[in-house]
């Protein structure tokens, strides 16, 4: 029996219970011998090899995160968070992307994480279904208000955070997600803690403490999908990871083996899963190469269907009266996540594969304007939604689909999508990504500043500080006021 198991037994027998206690030491040993928490902490603290491709991917993630945050900066939920946060703290030092307000560091992490997710336009790691950039970049950007972080440090810390959160996510997914947990809310905080902890210079043991603190904060329910509360999950993950790392730096204690411990994170949340997935190849490969950048502002599982619908529209300029019916063939997860047949709000439309199919056919795009309340309730798109039927194909991956359109003339058009646009095997180019970023940035800043900011990101290095980048992210009104 190892020392940790002995402590566990003594603790339970010393509680004064007269009941017979049976402890399955074999189960404990299987979990504890992997030392997942320490291995991830050691990696976060000590890893030093970052190739140019990984660094470039981190820049892509940052640019995408900034773009979707700009795009979400005017959402009413941002107003509510800022109003609430202003009542709770007087330290107005951290930048809120695309806004003229300043706020305290923890609420900056929360609100920037929220706005980067509220359009459902943020990146996705398909092996874990974690949205990796909002928790990590939001935490690092908030920290930069009180701690100097140069560009090189920021990019390397982000890569570390990405690796940690997605590896933990891989262990949790898919059983955990099926139980009703939202992966980003559950795993994103670990990435934020790892990234912030690296910047703060935590020791390995302090990093383990930070993971423990973060684990006990982690949450996020799928029942929140279609509401503002779903989008607060990555913000809360950013806030929790940031706070956990700061607490650990100052000596706050937690379980050192939180991931593999009996009644710890994995046993409670993913007892049937393979813990080895969290550390296999650690340090020799990067999960960031598997990241997907969204071309459409909705759930990633709908993207291959949208690709197919847009392709059919190019073949045949459809309008409502031409379409007799539409059949879509999809991965099982599509109807698990996006089966809402009659959405009534823009948020609900993001979780309706029927609406996404109709929007692709009629509009030829699925950007934010396809998910306004007005467009979701428009007569033409509502009529086409009714004509869409879905069929499960268990052999399909989440990134593939087939869309078939039946015309009233009797003609039939089909399109098969092997890899959705934006995924690992069909990625957005740098130019396409920058185009997406600029389309969102214009919601808050002018074109010239958006261009300059993009160049800041592409050229980020140890001569530029993250706070310098963030200074360019406030709204036009704030910049003009400062110049005056």
C-alpha cells in the first residue's frame, strides 16, 4: 500500500464510525499510479520546446479569439456582467475587449471569456469538444493588466494551457458530455490555470495546487445551451483558472492529486475513461495542431451540413418555393446537441441543425446575422426548416455529412462533405481567418486599427508585451477619449 492510500484509510477509520469500511485498493492504485496531475504540472512548468508551427497556431488562436470577442462585445449579456461586476470591485484596470469600460482582473477574465463564446463562433478541439481559446487567452489577457507578459511568454503559455485543457477534455469526452456537462466549462479552467501558473513561475507543487483549486470550481451544464448562461462557461473557466493560479502562488492549499485521486476529478466525472489519454505523447506532440477554427457562428457539429447546404445552393440557387424537401445524413452527436426543430430566438437557432441547413440553402452563409431573432423567425427560413429531415449515420464522424435536396420539378441534388471547412483536414487559411477576424472587429474598432492589431498578433514576440496588444482592443470611443 503506498503512502497516499495509507493516509486515506487512516483518515476514514479515525472519523469514529463503527461501520465496516471496505476500500478497493486495486481501484485506488490504478488511478494513483498514473500521477496524471503531477505529470501535467511538470509539463506546464518545465516544457521548453515550442516549434514554429505550434507558435503560429497560437497566433491564429489569438487572432480568432480577438475577432469573436469583438463580435460579441455588444451583446446584452456583456452589459449585465459589467454592471454586476462594477458593483463588486473598485479596481478598474483591466481591458474589456471592444468596450470603453475597465474592470477588475477577475471580472475581465469572465467577461472576455463570455463575449468570445456568446456568438458560438470560437474555435473547437474536436477530440475533446473543448473551446480552447476563450478560457486561456481571456485569463492571460486579464493577468497582463497586473503582470508583465511579453509576446513570446504569452504564446508559449497559451500552448501549454491549450495542451492541458484539451488533454483533460479527451479523458472526459464523451461519457462526461453525455451526462450533461459542457466540456469547456469543465476542462477550460485547467488550461487557464496552467497558462497563468507558468507566467507566475509556479513550482510543480504549486501548479498541482492550482489544478486542485480549479477542479473544485469546475462546472457547466448542457441544459444551459440556448441561453446566456451557456456562454458564461468559458468565462468562468478563465476566471477560475486565473484565481486558482494566483491563490496557489500565495500558498493556498488543495489536493495535489486531484485528477486521479479517489473521489477526485476523473473518478467523479469520468470513471470509465482512460486516464492515459491525458499524458500519452505529452511533450512530444501538440494538440493545438488538431484545432478547428469556425467559419460559421454556430455549433461545430452542424458545420459539415452547412457546407453541404451552401454547396447545393451554388449548384442550384434555391428559394423557398423550389424546395420540396431536404434530407440530411449526420453523425449521432448532431441530433444530440442541435435537434431543436422550431427555434424562436437567435441563440436557439445556433442549436438547430434544421435552421442551419435552411440558412445555408437560402442565404449561402451562416454568420452572426443568420442567428438574429429576426432571421430565425423570418417566414421563408421557417418554411424551409419544416422541410428538413435528419437521419443518423453511425459511421459518420462529427466532421462529415450528406445533404440531399429534392426539387419540386423531380430533380434531386446531393452533396457529401468528408471534412467540414475549418477542421484539421480542411482548415481555414491564414487569409480566411484574418477575413473572419476583420468582419468581427469592425463591430468595435475601425478598419485601420483592426489591420494594425492583426499585424501586432502575427508579429508577436518577446519585444512586444501582451498589455500593448490589449491597449488596442478597447472601443473607438475609449481610444478617442484617451487621445483627447
